[in-house]
């Protein structure tokens, strides 16, 4: 398979020879506009002193449509040629430049659920680089979160120029599966905590934010009610397998775990309210559904035991309330339109490495389970997939987990390792086995060769 990947079907396709050159000629930024705008998307290209012939196209993660809870930070609109670069942290990007890579990244023409814009930005940026800088021997696409979904979509659509891909903490289950799960959280909060919560059809961004704020206040009040509140928080988390750890909560005590459950649920609720508002405007209606879902089937024996330990007899009572609630059906046209923005089919053509934290409260690690199954079942998949996971320490302070817990919370060395491993795989045919991965990522990365995520929450 790897040998077959070294051939090219036409002169227009990517050059896949395992070129070992470290000083490939190119037009530098004195001759090329390395910053600018491509069809409404700001871009930036950063070139090394000596180029190894490989281009890295990075796709940034989700940026809110507008300033949003909890901190109402104004969303960025700047290009991101490497993780952290646009925010001023250029150490990772510099390490890649020192290795000889050319870096390119773009903002998208819009913020919000801008998968289609992200894919177009990546396509346009690659074409611009080829036309103005040089034709790469290899192009690797990589990205975080929503950018991970953009990355997977680019790789599936453009095996003619993509040599390898690395979706990190990506929404690889696709938009409908993940937005359905956000609806599950919202439905449970509405049924068990805050009856006034809207589930769909927000009148405006401000309306959606106000709904989130009301629910957040009600959720906060629950935490101090051990007999009635804590079981509800734990059950909401159980329905969607929300992790009992976050970046700031290690889950080492019941209090810490319940706080993590609440934080994870409110994170998901953001996408079920103001995130949903943006999506519904894009696709012309509600794409999500929970009609026919059996929520009782999602509660494991361990999850039930935790709830019963706090409040005996409450699990079945709460599940009965969920069973009796008014369910939501999707607008079929809106659901199909959202799926078309980018839903990975698993038809990978080139070496692909994914990386995910075990305790991701925003993009569940089980997205990797779904993606792996799609790759396995795809009749068109000709590439190989390697999935890597980082596991957090058993305890850490509220200053933050060093890795493994939190959305896209990887060490810089882990990110560098993914690119190094992908490059060795593509250029040298060195498969990234567990020993090679452990060595590349280092002992302080949280990498676990034994961890395997569970199935997607269904029922």
C-alpha cells in the first residue's frame, strides 16, 4: 500500500517520491505575497531558510460567530499557519520551520460552523502556494477541532495533492452526530433542570445566549443540592458520556467529578444554543433530532451506581421524566445540508494519524471510534489509519492538566511528534508503531498505547 502511494496517476497530481533533499528551491517572501486575502479569507505563509520540499497546511479550530459565554472574548479573524501562531506563541511553528517545513494557514471567510469555508480556504491556499512559491514534493494537512474535520475532508477530497493528514481532536463523527448529542444535553437540562430552555429556533444570537445563561445559572444552583441536584448533573453527563475530568478538574473526588460533569454539560450546551443558532441559519432549519432515543439504555451500571450512591432511587425517576418529555424531529433538508458541509466517510487514501485527549469535554473522544469504524467499512479506503491518545494524570491542580484532559490539550512535543511520525511514514515507509510513537512523544505527553475509547453513546 505504501509503495503504491509513491506513484502518481498524472502529471497534475502530487509528487510522491521519497525525496530526501533538504534544500529545495522556492520563491521567498521577497517575491511572493506571504500574507494577504484569498476570496475573503486572510492567509499567511511562513517559509524556512532551507526548505525540505514539504508544505504543512494547518486548519484552525472553531471560532465563535460572535463573542460568547462564558468570557465573551471577541473571536479571532487572523490566519493561523501553525497552532498558537496567531496568538503570539510561535515556538511550535518555529520548531517546524527549523525542521525545514513550509507553513501555511488561513482564517476562514466566516466564523462559526465554517467547515465549507475552511475546506475552500485550504484548497485556495494550496493552489496559491503551488502557483507562486513552488510545487511541494509533499503536502500534509493538519488541524485542530473543527479544523480536524476540515483536515479529514480535505484529505478525502484531494488525494491528488494531499500526501498525509493529521486531524487533531477532530469532529470526525461529523456534524449531525455531534449536534444530536448537544441536543441530548439540552433536552436533559430542559427536562430536569431548566424548563424554560429553548431547544431549537432561536430568534437571534442574543436569544440563544440568554437561553444558555439561564440554564447555566440553574445548573450552578444544582451543585449545592446533593439529594436532588447532583444526581441530575450526573445523569445528564451519563447520557452523553461526558468526561468526569476537564482541564481544571481531575475527578479524583466526587465533588471534582460532579463539577467536571457540570462543566462538560455547559460546554456542550453552548453548541446546543448559540452554536446551534449559527448552524440553523446556515442550513435553513433544525438539523437535529432525538425522537425515539432510549436514554435509559445509555446509563451504564457504573453510572447508575454513582447516582444511586448519592440519592438512592433517583435514577429511574429521572429517566421516567426524560422518557415522558416532548422529543425533537429534524428538518430532513437541513439535516442533509449540514451533513454535506463535511462528514468524513472514512475513504482515506493516504497515511493518516489522529490524536485525541481521553477526557475531551467538547469533542468526545468517541469521535475516534466512529471514524475508525467508517475507515474499516469503507470500500474506497486505500490508506492506513493510526489513532493516538493522551491520558491525563490521576491527579492535578486546578491550574490545569498538563495533557490528556481538556479540548485539544496536547503538549507541544506531542504535536511535533505527530508531524515527525507522519513524515517518516510518508517519506521513509516507517509505520508509527507504539514504540516509535512513545519515543517521539516523550514521557511527559500522556501517550498511552493501551487506551481505547468506547462506543458512541447510543440508545
